[in-house]
C-alpha cells in the first residue's frame, strides 16, 4: 500500500443503540475513528425509486487495517455518508482494508 495515497480524512461509524428520555431504544451512529483514506469512485447510476429519480454511487475506500471495521459500519467523507457493502483484507496481510461502499438510495 502506498501510504501517500491515503490523502483524505474520513470518519468510520458503527451502529449504536441509545435510550431516549422515556427509556425507548433508538438507533444512532457512534464514531469508531477518524482515519486517512483513499477514496476511489468506481461507478454511478440513476435509479427510479417511488417515482423519483435517485443517483447511486459506488466507491472503494482504502484505509489502514483495523480489526473493528466490518460491513455493519458506514463512512462519512466530505459530508457524504457511504454505506459499507463489504470489506476486503487483500491477501489477508492485515495491512489495509478495502471498503466497497454505496451512497444514494439507502444511506444507512
């Protein structure tokens, strides 16, 4: 991995449950870390959902290896939320993680 290519700041978040004033549970997102990342757009498409046009973008986000990042997480980068679809650990070397993410129709 070329460390110099990790030139964007991104925040990794994990789902967390919080309690409201009346004791009810609510879904929230808790930050795991802020990290340097490489963000590479892979594809984009337009979808018609519920009679409205929506754009969906797929990106690959590369970060240094972390044991606590998995497909339940999401990434916030430049105000945009990316939902992690799957995570690859190339050659199982624990040097980097490749997060394949989407944004658009369902932002987590």
